[in-house]
């Protein structure tokens, strides 16, 4: 049917457009829903409406038929408010391209059929537009005539066209004038309606009826305006227009929703955070996180009401379907679901759904329990679509569908656009809500068969264990019960089909792998933030970035249990860890740890999943060999290197004692028992036996071919090798002479703790190596040999017997007697930092590892061979670490730390295990070792006081600084005092913590600009004489660090007992602060000023400016400009 | 035997029976201040102890009469620590030979040997229920031994250097350790996880201990500082430094947790009122210059302070009068480890390399 509406009637227009909208909507819905064409209902509805408002619009336009494909007829429940269309026999309007034959005012020209001599002007020409329209006739709506009226009923003469209307058209060239005259002349007969109306010359209108044409009048041509050259085709629309009207009091339906329902939030997200996030879109007028009524657990659903619809809209637009990663607080990669929910209906529905699920879960549980009581029957492997409860094992997750609650499961059958109800809500109500829903939303809602389940499913299905505790009970089983009978494709939403736990594991591994990669690429230290599970989830990357905003963050990464923050500069990590460790991130206290960058070679495995048999064997062999290599390495380091070290220590002590007492051998002899004890303490015997066993079994099982080369061990001493060894020895001896001199000098130095007998060697491990040789080769070569022999004697005594018995038995681990003789050589080779024994070259005279000291006995040899037989390049990689560790930690001669008694631990030694020292060593590795001093130092700072006392220069330096400042144009003194006064009140935020330079250090907890005062060095002000006295007292008491700071000739500030943080500032050769002595109110004060900008977390240092002295204090500041010593 | 036996045991000693009974009965005389008559008991109760007897116990007859009863040998290297089990039936010993041994405290028989450490053991501690034994070792680990299963239950790793000292809290759900890595670590015993790392000192930590209700931790180190920590928060509440800053070898709370007994390597034992940061008693006479000797309270007979010495003797002081009441001689090397029996008048002591014996001294 065609409604012809008067385009001029505004009221009608409005109503009509509403109607159209409404109908369109209904049609669409039904079209989507039923997808059925009902052929027996040929009624088509097309609405035309002339939207132009201009009354002067004269150009006839063809009807604007709806371009949409003819929708299926609505069922009868779609009543147009206007006259009900009677089922008239009249044919439906033809498709748009063929003009309808029905008489319609705009298409009147179509019926003009008359010979027309003049060429017809194109319709766009002024000719056409200059005709004056006749008032059209309407079918008024109120009296509903039979529809559409038959042609005969049409009023006569309505098929007309105003060709010329003087009121609106201009007749410049007088063409119409002439035409009018012509027409008038032709119309004399007067049969038909007068074509010319109006009186007065020039005031007539010219009309054409029924296409009549007189001679000379341009013939009317039928022209489809759409085919005219200038016609612009409207873009094709594939959806109905949604027409929105501003909501006003007259509007029908509910007001535009200002509330949104947010789902799929992780229940662990703190509500505050949710609120914060969503308040970004507008002011929240009500915030209603949903909790489980029984357990009080958050459901991960929040109902938020904004103040305006726009805010709600922006919220929906911006957050719906977003994956906020973890930060947002949902379980991994969960998509937020944000929908309008103006009246809270959806919320209600969702809640109800959850309730039901829980109920079902409970019911199921109960049933299972019941079943569990029943003797279990063999489980049905796959439950049939309708399975019998009895066939179900309690463990099975598939649960039989119980008829009782089955109806409630018929969600698919429900009308799709009523998403969250169980059919309770009547369609009209939902329809009211529907128009405001976005088209996209609608579509998705329509495409999903039963949205409730799918919308909520992701919360539980993938993370059932973690995210929503309350759901775990009911939901999964519910899922299986509804989905089990159906093919998996029925699960409509892709969201619901999430990767399972297994894939998660892989993902985790993958992420951690990428994290490691990225960190390795970054190359600098990074900060690791360890969090507990909940906190981990709720913290977003932005949070982390904000947390580290003061530092140059390069990238922020995370894996399943920690955040990793990499920085653009090398020291940021440390500083950040220092500054931020005491703060909280997202209401969680975090533990920050600065970690060195991972090596690239970390995780290579894990991609392989399927192994062939050979591969497994290969892999197993590889790992075993690797292990054995490590064992060998450990063996070597423990037995050879460590033993030597220990010996060395003992020798050193002996030497010290000797030179101290100037008595020589007696002392040495005294020392010897201790040394022996130490050796005995190592007691290799027992482990060896065990290891032999292990090795044997290993050989039998795995490495059969590798055993064989063991047999023909040639015991010939490889002379070449030994010669080589001699060469370095000679050179070392020369070194040693120098060093021993040094030692002589140093020995008499007074010890602080005179009572403590046991002295540790006071050098760094690095220095030990050359020393060792020195000692061994120098003055007591025989002593070593002696001690060795003692050990050997025992061994060989046993061996002599054993050898003969064992050899015939082809036991692999007998020690050739010759091996013992050469043991005294051991240290020369094995002490090299990476004792990688060269693989024995088989062809010509293989050097015997035993004699080179690589191996102590056959067992070692065996392992060595085992390791060497495999030429993998990774050998050095594997071998290195143990050496380091062995060097780092001393072994107590007496066996344990407690029985060892007190000994001084040098700073360098500490750096091996005290965390913050280790940091330094990784940072400035290249610098630290080279500056290691050769002298034994009682305390790295014990002489600081001494030096200070002699630091006559300080005042001078200060003056120099002042001069420098003056030369820069500053009025130094005045400014300094001003600064001081100012900064008395405003203290810099500083913090003390363990320092890589020395025990404690002071760190900046805020940025300090250049020239600002950092802190005053506060302490008791005492006279120099008192200071001297105190210093001695402190020294005697063993206060390693001295805090005496000389102000001038006769005053010293002693911060040992009374003072402030300033005393903790360490020395650096490349400091960031300077100490200045300023006079305020006649009182001299020591004030530390920033020499340069100090970054957050930097350690504050200044140069102590000790005078050059004979006994050096090593500097461990680690800076590039380090002079090596404080004085 | 129980404390009541002291009556009969002490009865023959003569007229001091009455006094002894008073002192030994509830192991009461814990108070330190000589002037006050009210004393805190180990269990926190206040008890008014008759002071008038105070002078009389100082007579010869009131002195402890400890004598060697058993000499236990088994360790092959210097013995580092001795601890009686909470019920007093067993004595645990650890040594540099990597072993932990259990002895019967009353018969001197060896019961068990725990092997597992790869380096010498520095210290051992009993859990309060006597079910667990923790041993701290040079191999940087702490091993928890179960007395029930006779095996290692957990190995706690975390210290980056030798672990030197270990102690349980009274509930035995926490453990505190200190070591050469200069940190104090608090462990969750059940999970075997490190709860806190206190950057406590700038030298090896030599002793750590909980107070009687587990709210405080005291630690001391070779840097001479004694620090008191809040066990919950890990905050340092107090630092006690002696003027001379001597190396601190041992520290422990008094049984009523009002005082701290600290031994320093200037051959002095001090009793501190840590609330007032005041040294209230000083005990001298022994030698302690090198080793971290243990110091103990003995409350079973009278209130004594017992310590080993590097001159191979054992010194027993009167808690109040600071007088050396008895010197036990017999060891042939420095006496590092010492332990006092919780209920009976037994002192266990152990010596270093030249001796390698554990001696049980009875006063009965």
C-alpha cells in the first residue's frame, strides 16, 4: 500500500515519521527474527513522505520509495496508528524504477501524451521550474475511503502541471507570454478546463492538463530525474536509519539511560579503583558494586549511574569490549562488557541468572553427593544428550539435565533482544529499551543466541579458579549441562571459547620468555616488582609507569607474577629501588629489587614438545654430561683450588706471624698443625667413595663408550707441560719479591684488635692469586711440600695396598702412585681463574692431567675425560661459575664460622655476598678490580680520622672554592649563608641505606638542584686535642668509621656519638657534593652543598680531600675518576 | 626429676635448704635490681620474693656445686652449639663436622645423628614443642629437622653467606636467623619461606633471639651493635651500643624479657635494661676475645649467669651480686657452647678442637 501524505502538514509529517520509524523497527526486528517470508501475505507497506518543506518547491519529484528490500509483512500486531490498511486488491506499488501507473501528483507528467513540436527542455531548465504548481488535492486522512481509490474516483483534472506562474516565474524572453497567447487562441472551443487562469495581462498562470500539448508548445517528455546528469544518487544504506530525538517531556519511552552495567570485572579489583577508572568518563552519581548476597564476594559486576546520558554513552563507547590487560583488574585479557542499563533491568536479569546458576550448582552438588553414596557405576564416557543420572560418576562434570529446571535453560528460544531476563519481561518493555541501544549492540545481541550465559561466561570459564570464587561452583557445571548435548559450534560467542588452562601455562611461559628477551635487549638493570596475586591483577601498566615517573622508564613488562621495569639509564634501577622501596603502589606494598639483565641464553627449550627416542637419549646424555662436568669442576675447585687457597691462607698467616716475631721457622711450625687440621677437615674420602659409586652406575647406564678411554691411561709425566708452567712461575717470583717487600712494611702496622689471634688474609681475592704463588715458591717451598706429603703419605700408604688389588679388577678409579708425586705442582695450573683443562690431545703424547694437577686422582681424571670427550663449546660457560663462588667465600679452617672466631672481613670480600655491594661490583666491574690495593688495610676508614686531623687543606680548599665561586660572580659568603638560613627550615629529604661504597650511605629522596644545600654536618664541636684523644679511643674501640671533621685549626666536629645523617655521607672521587665551611653568627658550620644536580635515589658523596699519605686507604667509590685511594 | 627433687638433693647440703628451696622452687629470682623486692617471673607474673635472704645465699654453702657427670664425645670437629630440648630430656649439639647430634640429657647416651649439611654447623635451636630442630650452617642454609621422622623437613635458603645463629619464636611459627651476610632474616617455619630480611648490621650477625612473647627480636653483630626489632613490622626499635663498641658475640633476652644479656669480646657480659638503654650489671672474669661464646641464664637452682670462656673454663656468676660463684674446670680448650637445663641443675658445655667433648655438669 502507499500512503500518500500531505507533505505540507507538519503534524502529519511528524506523526508519520514516528510511525515509519516505529514500523521500520518492528519490521527489522521481525525480519531478523523470523527470517521468513510469508508469501500469503503479499501486503507491502511503503511509506513516502515528502520531506521538503518549501512550498515553492515546484519541481515534481518522483515518489521516494523506500529503498530497502521489501520487508516481510508484519504480523498483525503491528498496528499503524493511522487508518488501518484494508486488504484491498490493488497491486502493491511497483519497484522504484518503474514509475507507478497509479496517479500520484508528482508523476503527473507521465500521463502527458501529446505531440509536441517544440524540443522539450531538460527538466532542470528553468522552463520546468517556472511552472506554477496547482494546489494539489489530497486524500484527507480522517474519512477513510476504500483504499486506494479506484481510478474513476479520482477527481478530474488533477493531472496537471503548472507551466508558468507569474508570481514565481519570470518570463524574460516572453516565451511563456507567447505560449499563453497561443493557448488562449487554441482554447477558444472552451471544452476543457481553462488552461489559463487569472486575469490581467501578465498575470495569468499557464497550466497543462493531462499532458495536453498544443502546437508550438514544447512537448513534455518523460524524464527520470534520477537519470539526469546532475543527479546524485544517495549512498546505499544497509541498515535502517535510526532517528534520534532529543529527549523532552513529550518523548515517549524511558529517558536516555544514564546508567551503565559493567560486567567481566575481576572480582578482586578494588572498588575504589573501579570507581576511579570509571569516573574518568563523568561524574558518578551512584556507584553500586554487586556482591554475592550469601558470601559477600564481589561479583565483578558494577552498576554505575552517571549524571548525564552523554557521560554514560562515552563510558560505554570507550570501555565496552576493551581489554584493559591486567591493569583494569580483570583476569587476563578479559573483555569488559559495558552496556546501558537505564532502569537497572539488565542488572536485575543478570543477578537473577547468577542466582539460578548458583542454585543449579547447588542442586547438582547435592545430586552428586547423593550419587556418591550410591556405589559408583562405571562411568559413562560421554554423556548422552539425555543421560541417566545413575550412569554418571560423581567426578564427571557433565550433569544430566533435570527436567525440573530444564525449562529455565531454554534460553535459546527466548527472544534475543530481551537479553537478561528469563522471559519474564514483556516484549513491550524491552522494546522500549531497545531503540536506545546501539545498533551494534543490538546486532550482537541478536546474533548471540542466549546472551546471558555468554556474556557472563568468560568470567568463570577461563579463570574459574581465580576470578570468581562463587561462580566456580555453579557455572562450569551449568555450562556443560547446557552445552554438552550441543555441538561445540553452538557456543555462539567467541569469548566463551577461551583457551584452557593448558594454553595459559604456555602463554605464561611465552610471556616470561618475551619479558626476559626484552630485558636482555634493554641491557641495563631492571627493577622487579613482586606482588601477590591480587595486587598483581589490580595494578595497571599506567600505574606502574606513574610509580616510576621520576625515572626514565624504558619499558614496563609483566609476566604472571611480577612486573619488570627497565630503564633507559644504567643506574636508574638501583636508584628507583632505593627510593621507591618504601612506598606503596596501588595500595599494595611492593617489594622492589634491582636485578641485573638476564643473559640471552636463558630459555631455549620449551618449544619442543614431541621427542623422538634418539632425541631423548641424546638429551639425557647431554644433561648427564653437563652434570658430570659441573661435578668435575666442583671437584677441581674444591679439592685443588680450595685446598691451595687454604694452604695459602695458612702460609700467609704463618708468614705474618713469622715476620712479626722475627723468629722464622718456629712460628711456622706452630702454624702447621692448624693447617693440617684444615686439610683434614676437608675430608674428601667419604664423598669420594659415594661419587665413585655414582659414577659407576652412571657409566653402566649411560656412557658405556666413554668408559673405555679410561683404560689406557698413560702415566707418563708430560714434560712439556711442566716446562710451560715454569715460565710463569719465574715471572711471578719477581713479582713476589716486590710484594713481599710491601708486606714486610705493612706487617708491623698496629692492629686494632690486638687480641684476636686468627688473622685473615687482608687482601682481596683478586690479589690472592699472585700471592699464592709467591708464598709457595718463595721462602717456604718445602713447607708446602711437607704438608702435601703428609697428606700424600696417608694416601699412598693406602694405595700401595689397594693398587695391586684393584687394578686387575679394572676399576677405573685407582690412583697411580706417580700422581702423588706431582701434586705439589697442583696450584700452578688449577688456580687460573677458569680452570678449564685442555682436552687431552689423543694423537701425540697426551699430557697427563694428573700430573698437571688438574686432577687429583683417577676419579677426577675420569670426570675430566668424560667432560672433555664432549666437545661442546659450552664448556667454559658451565665451568666458570663454581670458581667464582669458591673464591668468594672463605672456608673456615675450623669447619664453621662460630668455631673460627672473629676475623676481619675486608670490604672486597664482603662485596661478594652483601647485597648492595654486589650491586656495585656489577655496575662498575671494570673499575673496581683494577683499583684494588695491594696493601692490607685494617679498616677502610680507620685512618679517616687521622687523615682528617692532618687535613690542613680543608679550610684552604674551602677558600679555594669560595674563590672559585667569587670568580663566577657570586657573592659567595653571603649567598651561602642565605642558602643555609633558608634551608635550615626546609630540609632535604634524605635517607640512609646500605651503600656500595661503604657500610652506610646517604641517598637523596628528592631531586636536589645544583648549588642547593643538602645537609649540615652536625656533631659535637670539640677542640683538636680532645679530638685526638677521642680518635684514639674510637680506634681502640674498633669503631671502624670515623666521623671527625675538622673545621679549622683548633676545632673539630665529632659526629661519632652525636650527629645527624650528614656523617653517613661517603667519599667519592667524583662526588656530587662539596663540603663547605661557612660562618654563621660567628659559628663555623660544615655544610654539604650539591655540586651538581642530584637525581632521585643517588647516593650523596663528597670528596674527603684527605692529604696524600703513606698508608693508603683504598677508595671504593667506583666512579670513573676514582683515584684508587682516599689519601 | 623435677624441681621438687631439689629439696632432697639440696637437703644434705645443710642449713641452706630453706633458701635454696625459695630460690629454686619457681626458678624465681629473675629480678635484677638489688633494691626492689618484686620480681618478674619468666612467665610474666610478679612475685614478691623475700629479699632478706639475699645476703645469705652468697655464703659458700649456697654456691652451686656443679660437677662433671657425663663426658660425651662423638663430634670430630669443634663443637659450636649446645641446646637442651624444651622438656629437658634431650641435648642437641652441633659442630663444625657438619653434624647435629642428639644426646640423652639424663644418661648421656647418643640418640641420633643428623647428617645433611655440607659445611660446618654454627648454631641449633629447638622449637618450643620439641618437634623441630633448626640448624644453621656455613653452607648458607638452615635445615629444619623433624624429631618425629628423624629427617630433614625443610632446607631454608636465602642467606648469601654463612648462617651464624638461629632461634624460634615462642610459638615456633617463626624463626629468626642471622649470618655473615649481615642480615637478619625472619622465616615462616610452616612454609619455609623468608618473611623479612632486616638489613640489620654492617658486620656478621652473631646472635638473634625472640623475647618471651615473640614480639621483639634482638640481634647483635660484630659491629658491636645490639638492635631490637619489632618482630611484626621489622622496624628497628632500639639500638644499644656500648661506649667501647666491642664486638658482640651473644645476646639474649632474660626469661622475663625485661633485660638483655649480652656478651662482648672484651671479656665482659652485660645485662642491659633495654627500655632505659642502661647497663645494669656487668659480669667479668672470663676470657672472651675471639669467639662468639654463648651465655646462659640458669634459673633452676638460683639465678645465675653461665658462660664458657676461652681459658677452657666455665664461669657461673650470681645474677644479682655479679660474683663468680663457681668455675668449672675440665675442658682442655676454649668452651664455646654452653647450655643450661630448663628444669634441672644441669649445665652442658662443649669445647673446641683440642677437646671435642661435651660435658654434662650436675649439681644434684
